[in-house]
C-alpha cells in the first residue's frame, strides 16, 4: 500500500517488483489514480503465489477500515 501526503490518499496494488512499481507511480507511469502525486510505501506483504496476493489485494481495496488502520499505524510510527 502506498500513501500520498499531498492527496491524503492510499493506493493498493499487486507487483513482483515493489521498488520499480513505486518509482513508476512517482514518475507518472503508474496507475492513472496515482499520477501527479508523491507516493511512499507504507505497507507491503509477501505471498507464496499470485493467487493469494491478488485475494489480499482485493480484500484491502474493499476494506476501507483496514486501510485506515494501516495508515494510522504508519502515521503514528513516523511522529
């Protein structure tokens, strides 16, 4: 999960190369939603295979409360 302080928004996505994907978002080559903002990685999780990863991604995308919980934990740890 990545976070933009400028937009006060989070974005969830699947990738096999997290640093390459984060860089793509930050140079406006990532998802349309992420363009025009500076993003930082706030949460990541490894999975055995793509199926499990995609299931968890779907869960995170649909569960706003879980995303807020992860974001708040990140913000508290950086203060």
